[in-house]
């Protein structure tokens, strides 16, 4: 067991134009686990209700995700319903949120889980994120965290405390500005890495991701796609690819972090090509490697050699 | 004389938060010419009024811009006034537009201008753009065009006609969608290149540029900046860097177009660091080359070798 994720497992009802899905498998820990499972062993800590389908447990187990930490509580599984604007998938409206068994989620780690060297704290209450970190036997080699505007607005002090304790922070562009109070992204990134994380990933949706590490910036575009169906889960799939690569290689050099960022972008790009985990759960090794290779061609250009000048009139 | 631009020379009054400039030098042909002047000889065709300052002619001539085609008509110079939201520089409001002498602009090319091998038709009435192209002695080696929503909405047929006749189209992301009627950018790009241009540059402001050419896509990020003062002229400075490189090298291979796109991004990034042409007109060769070199580091990562696999659990 090398990579542990604590987060949500949910049923999502999503409507986009004429297309929709009802009670489809979702949740941050689900997307993360399945994406990471292509590269690393993964264990998941989450809670579901009595209505959770055996076929969905089987889907995770089919990817060798360790579901020993998937608690089944009395009540219903967490449900989210939303609608995206088909002409602007960045714009979505939440139609309904039913926390159900997730309202009382209190992650309990087994002895085995407590020893995980790689930990991802998906987007849940920062107090729970900190509690999980405190349950670890020893400080994992790499701890990463995701969060959102809801916690920045409602639990900023707790969030600040857990951010100070992690190595890697995943955060959306607007949330990075909100959390740091800086409108310029470079200033926002400096303010956040000054709090503690040595690595910061600012997510920009269809415009890709910025990686800040050790004073350098890496810009990964989003992979251009002919078909974008459903953006739900893209951020967690990105984190899954990133952390899966980290857990598999342990390479936290700039080289490793940049490759992990590209692999995260690859996994996020597959996620949005279908509803739910329809695409992410059905990938071949070849598809993933081919898209990783194609990624290089997107940004390649011939650099200016040390002794070369630009043309002059 | 190798690169000819036809467009506007204007006085802009710009307000951004507490900062502002009144009647500062602007206009598409101005930004383009000065940016391109670092790499290639440039001639400009435009019209100004009796109030146009000699110091502004001197600024262009100081960059060896050939101003023989800068017509001085009776009346006032084209004026634009606008205000940007300091917290979101993508959002701007036009406060005033006075076309003045620009209302009757009818570009007349001298024999010398008619022979230019590289031509940039900046954002003006597509009927005038087509008229300029028809005045050329022979088809230039490379003709590029910029346009905007105003012409897409008001003169779509004329615009379509001139787009069919050019090699390179510069267009904003939302305008590419509007012009093609396709919301997916890859579909929009295919629809536009099917009309005629072999090269398409879709501008995404702070998110960079997409280059479509010969079935491949190149994604250039915007250079991350600590200070963004005024976005006015960024698109024309981008086009100036791009076409300046083209006119200097003649390299319309994928290699050349990608390097030209990076150089355009470099020139656009300098432009927004100050009001008007304050930064663009005062650059050293070293500053430009250093930023071009830094650009490479933004997107570099170690590709997956042909015989290399991604890690597996």
C-alpha cells in the first residue's frame, strides 16, 4: 500500500444540454483512486450508504483499489445534482446537495493506512483533513491537499493550518486569488508557497495548470479535445494522475513534478470525454502513453541557443 | 522594404484603477510596427490628423519604421477612450470612440509599398483590407489578417471574402467561435482553416495563443508576469513579433511558425507591462532574447521516450 486518499464517494446527477446521467458514480476519492490506479497501488478512505451499489465497489476493486477503508453507514450515499451550460462548461449550477452519510464522516485509519508514504487529502472539511494527517504513524513522504471556495470562505483558519502542514496544494485559479488575497497569480503563488507547501498546482480548467516549485514555473496546457462531455471530476482525476506518478516514482525533483503534472493533465483530459467514470475507468496503458507522448508535441519549439541571436532588420 | 502593415494610428485615453493616460500613442499599426521593427524593416500605411504630434512620428522613425505611408489629413486623429477593471483586465468598457480622419481612411499604396513580400492587414473594415490586397503588385509571400467581433457581426460576407484570400488569420477565442459558429475550438479552427488560411492563431489573452498549422496544434502560454498594467495593444504587438520573425526569416515551416508564435508572445508580454508603447518602444535586444529563452523553460518537460513506459502498480 503506497498511496492513500481520503475524500468523498458520491452519486452525481448531471445534466448538460440534452444529455444527462442520474445517480452516476462520482466523488473526489473515486475519481482520484481510479485515475491513480493505473500507476500505483491505492487505498481509499470514504463513507457510503446502504444504497451504494455492489457494482460500483466492484469497479474500484477491478482497478485494484483497496476498499477496506470504504465504510458503509446506515442511511443514503452522498448525492450531488448539477447542470452545466453546454455552451460554457465552466459555468455550472448546483441543483441539489444531500450530504446524507457524508455529514457525519469521521475518517478512521487502520494500522495499515497509517503507514502510507503518500497521502492525498481530497476536498473535505479542513478539520477532517488535519485529523487524518494527525492519525498518520509518521509524516508521509508527500502529503497533498485539495480544497475549494466553500472552505476558504467558511473555515479559513482551519484551512490555513492544514495548508501549512502539507507539501503539495491543488487549488483553482480563482480560489488561489481568494485564499491569498492577491489578484496577480505570481503574487498569489508566492503567498501560498510562503505558508508551507513546496509545490503548488493552480488549476485553470480548459486553460490547463500552472506548477510552482522551487522558484520555477511550469505551464501545462489542457489537452485540446474534439469532445468535451462532462467536466465533473477533472480536478480529482488530475490529482490522481499526479499523485499516482509521485507514489510510483518518488521523484520530487523538478523533472518528476513536471512529468507528474503532464500525467495529471492526461488523466483529467480523459475524464471530461465522458460522463462519470465512463472513460477514466476504461483506459488502456497504450491510450495513456499515447496521449502523454502527444502532449510533448503541443508545446515543443526550437529554443534559442546560447550563442544564437534573434534576427535583426 | 519587406513588411507592410495597414491599420490605425490613434490616440488612446485609458483608465485602470487609479492610473490613467490621456491621448497616449496607440492604434493597431503603431503597436504592430514598433514590435516588428526589432526584427524586420517595416512600412506603415495609416492616416492621422493635423493634431498628430511630431514626437510620435519621431518615435516610429526612431525604430526605423518607414512612415512615408502615414497620411496626414485635415481634422483630428482617431481617438479611443476606455476603462479596464483593475481586478479583471479582460473586462473593459469603451467610454468614447471618435473616428475622426479614420472615418474616411482609404489606403493608397505607393509603387514601393505594392511590392512588399510580407503584408499585415490589421483590424480595419474588411472591404478596405481586400482593397489593399488588390493593390499589391503581385501576391505577397505571406498575407496575415486580424479582425474583431464588430466586423464579424456587421460585415461577415466581406470578412469571409478576405479571410479566404489570406495565409494567416489572427483572431480572439470568442471571435473564432462566433465567426465559425462552432463552440468547440478544434472544430472552430477546422472550419476557419477550411475557408483558406493555412495558419490560424487563436488568441486567448492571459491564457496565451493556439497555433493551428498543417494539422498540428502548438500551445503557447502567456508569459507569467509580476506586473500587468495595460492590455491595450497586446494582440497587435503579438502580431508584430510574429510577422517580424516571418519577414526576417521567411521560414513558414512548423519550426518557423512556432518560433514566430513564441516571439509574438514575448512582444505581447512586454506590451502589457506599461501603458501605451512605453515598454514596447524602449526594449533592448538582450531583454527580448532573455525572455525568449525563459519561455522555453515554461513548458519544458522530459518526454516519454519511444521505448519507455509509464510506471505501473
